[in-house]
C-alpha cells in the first residue's frame, strides 16, 4: 500500500543582493498556495520607508506576504521579508526578532545573520538558497545550514546577474545543489512537497 512520504523540510531561507530580485519574483510566482512551509527572504536593500518590495512579491503569489516586525509569530504558508536596516533573527520556534546591531559585510539585514539563526533553531528542516549578489554575505551562513543538517542550494553563477555571492558559497562549502535560476521553483517543490512512495 502506497503511503505519503513526509518531507523533512519546512523552512526555506533565501538570500540575495544585486540581480536576485527577478529570480525571487519568478520563483514565488511558481510556488503553490498550500506549500506547508515558511519562506524567509533576505535581500540587501536601501533603508527606504516607501519600499515596494512587499507589494512586488505579493502581486506574484497567492501565499501571504509580510515584512517582519519584531516578535512576529512564524506562520506556515507565508513569505516573510527581512525589513530594511534590521537583522532578522529567529528568537525561538514560534517568533522572529529584529536586531539593529552593526552591519555584517556592509549589510543590514545580513544574509549570514539570518541563515545562521535559522540553522541554529530549525536545523535539519531548513533549505538555504543563496542567489545573485556582489559580496560574500550568505556564504558562511549557508555553510552553517549545511553543518546543521539542512539542504543547501546556490544559484548557478553562470545564470546569476552577479556571480560573486553564489560563487563564494560554492567555494566555501560543498553545497547540496547548484541550480539554474529558472529551475529553482521546481527544485524547491520537489524538496517541499511530499511525494507518494
């Protein structure tokens, strides 16, 4: 008798900088409404109160989209965005927290800070994805996700608008998968959606 396989992954954390927005918009457009996962996105961006990032992403997906506020509860089938000028952390399995400590890799939010926090709290149930960008932020965090038993993906540098960031991750750790930008949604769906065995 066939049974539903249970996917071990419930948390996806994506990091990117220059050149990553279009990849993210194309990705969220292809994610199903009932993913039974938490999606956390950290993009380097200016501290602009009129940022339309949340609106841009919300217009491409049926999943709920929100910019994190301090002590927000973590809910499934939701895309969370790190707000500008704050580091996004996981306080515990139920809550986010925000931090305004010094910039890491000239960035706040820092991808490394969020990746390392997600790895510490959620360990083996995390998928970490590092996309196009112009500095090394995220490489150490992706390595931490790998050490914690999570699944790591780097965008194929050949398909990245700015190859430096995913290339640094590939140089630093043996990532589980190197994925072309247009294949990322299919790879995530395979990892997140249980299949009949």
